[in-house]
C-alpha cells in the first residue's frame, strides 16, 4: 500500500535530520543575534569602511565560541574532538570569507549598514549548515 503524502510529511518531520535541522536553526538564531548585537553596538561608534569590517569581524569572533560548543553538544549531539574543532574552524573560515565578501558587496551596492548583515546571514547560514553537516556527519 502506498504511503500518503501526509504520512511522508510526518516521517520527514519525525526524522532525526529534521530535529537536527531544527536544533541548528535554534542555535543559529541565538548565534546570529549575538553576532548582530555585537556588530550593531560597535558600528554605532564607527564611520564606515574598514571599521565596519572590524565591527563585523569582532561580532563573528564573539559568536564563534558560543557557536562551536552549542553546535557540537546541542545541534549534532556530539563530543568535542580535535577533528571536529578543526573541521568547525575550517568551515567557519570558509563561512567568514563568504560573509565578509558578501558584507562588502552589499555595502558597496548601497545597502544600509544595518541591513547588510541580515542579507549576508540569509545566504551564509544555509551554506554553513551544509558544510557543518558534512563535518559532524563523519565519524571521529
């Protein structure tokens, strides 16, 4: 007997991957809020240009530490290891380069400096999830 569409949707929602993605979203919202809050507070005192890059980078660095532990323990229900720390750091190096490039592109295109990070997050977060899923999906 064929499973109905509703049954298929229920199976997807009940899957471990769906729960993992929901946990990723929760951590992502918290980390993004930390990053944006630090950026927002610092950019209030900075004129623009490289100083905004610095504010964005400091926000990224502050949120990075929280993100590593929450991603490891809560999102992927894993343990800290050297391999995971290296993979996480590597994925975030790629993520940071992507984010700072997008940040400068949107700023160059005339997007207001308070909106630029939101556009960057919309592109970079799904990309980072894909990379981290691969890092944490491997056995250490």
